[in-house]
C-alpha cells in the first residue's frame, strides 16, 4: 500500500492555520497611507513571520506593488529570490567572508553593519548595491558611534561603494513617550544628511506610528502587515486587520466532579461539577505553556478559558454552562484570529506579539485565501 502524503490525508486530522493573503495586501496598502510620503519595504524574515514566505512575498510583490524586502540572513534571501525574481532584497545580518559570491550571484543587497563588512563588499561586491546600517542607540547591529564618526570623517572607505540605502533601527518605537526615540531621530537625521540623494530608512512598524518625522524615504513594516499592534500607547490603526486564524478541533468532552484536577500537575481543580473539552493543539504547535490557566479560546460565540497545563499536543478548556450544551467532538474552535487577536493573546500570556506570531509551527494544515 503506498505511503500517504500530507496532501492526501483528511484536512481535519490536524489543526488549521488559515492565512488571508488579501488581508496582508490590504494591510500593506494601509501602511502606505500611514506613511504617504515614503516607500514601504516588507519585512518577511522568519518565513514571513511564520505565515509562509513562498506565498506572502509574491502576493505583496505582484498585488501590492511592494518592490523592496528585508530578511534576516542569506538563506532566507536566497529562498525569497526564488519567489520574487525582480525584487530588491536586503539582508539585515550583512555578510560573512566567503559569502560574497552568493550575494552577487543572486543579486542580493547586504546591510553593511561594520567596517569589516564594508571592506569585504568593497573588494568583492562587484559594484552592486548595499545598505549602510548605523547604530543610533539600540546597541545591536550597525556601525557604532565611534565607527560612524570615523567613517564620516574619512570618506575614503566609501569610495566606489554603491550605497542604495542608509538606515538605522529604533530601540523603543513601541513606547511613544520614550525619550530615546527623539534622540535616535536627531542622530539619524545628522547621519543621513551626509548622504545627499541616497534614500534613508529609520521606522519599523512601531516607528511608522510615531509619525511622519520618523518616516524618511522608506519605512519597514513587519508586525503591522500581519495584523499586530507594535505600540504600547496607541490603538491599532483602523485599517489594519488580523490576517490569520488558528483553529483546532475538540477531541473529547468530559464531565469532571468538584475538586478533580485537569492536566499534568493538577494545576487547575474544578470548583464545581464542570464540563471540560480537550483541544488538539499544544506547545508543539506553538501554543506555549505561558497560556497555562490564563489563555482564552473562542467557541460558540464567546471566549472560554484554558484550564490546567498546556500539553505537547493538546489543551483543556472549561465549557461549563448552558451556552455550550451542544458542543461535541469534532467542533472547531479559534485559538488565534478575529476574536483572539495577537494583541489579546499577548496581554494574556505576557509574550510579545512577535513571539506568538513567529512561534506558529509547521504541523498545522495550512490554507491560503488567494488574492482574486
């Protein structure tokens, strides 16, 4: 008997991740309106934040007109090149010695983060474009303040380097009132002014919501494209919508008596006779144990609490009450989506929205809603 393939198996044998490509395209267009005087590049690192770079990037390129993309590393860039042959692809981690040919062969643009990377690209980049990354306060990647001063005061290292973009990255863009935002803005203004005629980029998703002063020539949305809210102090813009739904199925419904524990460690005990449903999603699917006894799912028109510990492949919810009397095995339930948004799940779990989004695992049955 031939071995079954994943595509030939019943679609309901595992939980489902539904990705709305038109919603991602619409969110990109909404970002373009928010930053009306700037271009918008799409952050599609980490497999398009877990949503699938092979599907998301072509939709943004062909349907939304997005021409510039950012990924984290060379492997992601080569993968993206297969799906967007004509796009400009920037690699945030820069390049290592010995990797230059991969960049030139695939026409990738390294984000140059150090004098050493600059020397490598100048010697081996064949005159192809790159970006220069200046650290203005996050103390992560980029030319340090001392290296920046040296570079700008002795411009010879920049001769014959094809600079397509100068950029920096905000450390506290999610906190509108943080004074570091304005400090970084002023520092980057001074740096970018020394590169007349070259596009400048500072704002990630959070930076976009800080306002036009931060937009420069190019913004770099990531979380906003996927329906997340990057700001601690402001509501999600009205035109940004959730783009995916994770739905599981109920494996079993059971009655438990008062005082009985549910799950490993019996961390939840029934306060009275209760009705418990077991759902086919666990931490191996990316629904982590930080949701133990605090998570919420959406079933039959209302939220229901996660009770007990999340297991590797399943979790339990409390469906006590008359509104759930008809719930039975096989029923669908929303774990994340229109009702349990990234923002809500983050508030419940104290995980960042980025962690929740990129933690989506491969064993979901994936369904893509196409762009018409």
